[in-house]
C-alpha cells in the first residue's frame, strides 16, 4: 500500500517532534516562486558556466554578463513562497536553529529567516577578483546600462525569454554586449557566487557545521544533494546519530542516510510542519 500524502506528513512530524532542526535547502524550495531548478524531474539539461571558463575566456564572461544583466532582475523581483515562510516560522518558534541554503536567491532572508547561511553566496553582490572590492548588483546594473543603452529593453521586448537558475537568462545574441570592469583597479568582476569548480569558503562551511552541531536533526528541502557542498552536512549528521529527513522530488545522493524520505513538494511539507501543533521543539533528543 502506498502511503497517502497526509500519512507521510504525519511521519515527518512524528520523526522531528521534539527536535530542533538545521534546515538545508536547495533549488526545489524556490520553484514555487518561479525560479527554475537544475536537476528536478522536469528540468531541461543545463550546463552552468564553470569558474575556469569565466576567468579564462573573455567571450564567456561577455556572454554571462549579458545574460545575467537580464536574469538578475527576475530573481531580484521574485518573492518568497509558503515554503520559505514556513521555514522562517519554524525558526521564529524555536523549532529550527537556522538555514543552510544552496540557493543564491535571498528568498529565505526576504521571508524573514534570520540565521541564514548562504552557502554559495547571493546574486546581490559582485566581487572584483583582483582587489576583492564588493559592489551591489544594483550598482553594476547601472554601469552596464550606461555601457549598453537599450539592451535590456530590447531583450525584454522579445517573447519567450527563458529564465535559468543563478540569476541567468537564456539569450542567444550577446556578441555586442560591453562588459564593465572594476572601477577601482580594472580587475575582472564576478558575481559573489560559488561557481562550479570553486570551493565554498572555509569559514562558511565551518558555520554550517556548527549549525548542524546545534541541531537535533537535519531537514533537507528541495535538494538532490548531487554536489558535495550540501551532501557533506547530511553525512555529518548521520554519522553523529542525528536523524535526517529529506523532502525532494526525485532521488537524492543522500537517500541512504535518511531516516525518512518524502517525494513531495517542499511547500506542502514545510507548511504542514510549521502549522502542526504536535511538532514542538520544547523537548530535545540531545
């Protein structure tokens, strides 16, 4: 007999009852906000730019910034969904110690979560790879507008522009786009996002491990755990004897470590958990 959605949610509530959570989220939690994911069951094949491509080829950088010049606006205007708000509710109620997110969309922060570790950075900042100066994405947008007058309006007027993950947009013609360099030293500007081929900063990883140490259980929401940056925290929790619950559409690399795996939507599961009167963090398994 296949369990009903309600019975699976009851199992989730029962497993996590009395336990403070470290919540690890991936792209699947943001799909209900209109931001596509990389590896969901219905996602098209995607080939994200690597760090080596970005720094090693000016044509790649031009193509990236042209696409990002459109895509970041879409991400900036996106709003949290009920799943993000449920996570913030769990934190405010003392039922979650914080959030480790692999997303760069800032939607947890916009939803009101306070202890958020943006594991891969965010779309909203840009860093110079030479002098390490940080500027806001809004500031860079103004500079790119000045260097490419009318570009955004021309693309926006075209029908069917596809928005891709990581504040990107699918645009074919970018050959005439002008890239802007660092205004302080002339260095290469890069979104303050961890690209494929880069490592997550050690300080950020340490903070995430500390968050898992503070928690009694780990809840994964919307991540296939394909990359080690997220999977390591699941392995760490399981090794410490802390139960892991995974809510994700499709298989994940962490399924073998999970005490419970639910193949349902994040919004449904998180909203039910946040609303459940029987789920409380007043007890502790520690």
